[in-house]
């Protein structure tokens, strides 16, 4: 995992904690560059990700988002989040496509928190090919925390809240 500060010249992180705009300004819908994200996770495209048009099929991007968010959560909390009494279920996801990705591209998934609520977290993600500064795709991913047994909404577990607060 790389932090944004490690990615930027001079090692300085960009944007302010709790800032509702990306480092380049604008709204979360404008967050498209590496400077707009707080942390990065490497992802590798797979042969099976490509469709008959020779690029990664649109549905696979959602798998990349899920892998990036949940992998980061497990790493950042040091816990297997699947085993917590409250689990994050995906309530909403979306993706905007800017340029094609294709196997064997190596990707970086940039993550940032748009909103940290009582029982939900809204993530913003960017998928970057190699060291590119501009995202190939940008997404929104909403986790709602529910009791693992009853599936009723509950507050975000403290370990997850503490980790998520570092990406606001």
C-alpha cells in the first residue's frame, strides 16, 4: 500500500482532512488525478478480465473496486473484516470510464472517503494504469454496515471508523 504523500513530489500529502474537494479543487465527481486520492493499492488485470472487444469488461471494474476497498480495510485494521459482528454490504456503486484498460495492465487503485457517516461509508476510487497521473476510470462505492446475523443497520465498527477517518 502506498500513501498519496509517497506518490507526490516532496513527499507532501495533498488536500486537507475533511476537505470536500480534491487537491485540484472541484467536487468528488471531479476527482480524477492521483493528487485527489489518499492511498493506493496495486491491482493486476487478468487474462479473463478482457472481453471480446479486447479491453476489460465494464462489470470487472466493480470487482476491482470491491477488492481495493476490502483489501485496504483488512490491511488498515489488521482484522479479517468478514469475521466482525458488523459487516459492510455494498448498497451502491457506480463507475465513469475515461480510457480503456486491458490485460496485462498493472493498475493502482486510489481510495478516498467522500463521506463517513454513522452506519455508512462513501468511498471514491480511481483506477490508474501504471504511473499515469490521470485515472482510466473513477468510481463511487457505498458500504452500509449491518449486523452480521440480523442484517439490520448498525454503527460502523470502531476499528473500521478509525481507519476510514485517515482517508477523509
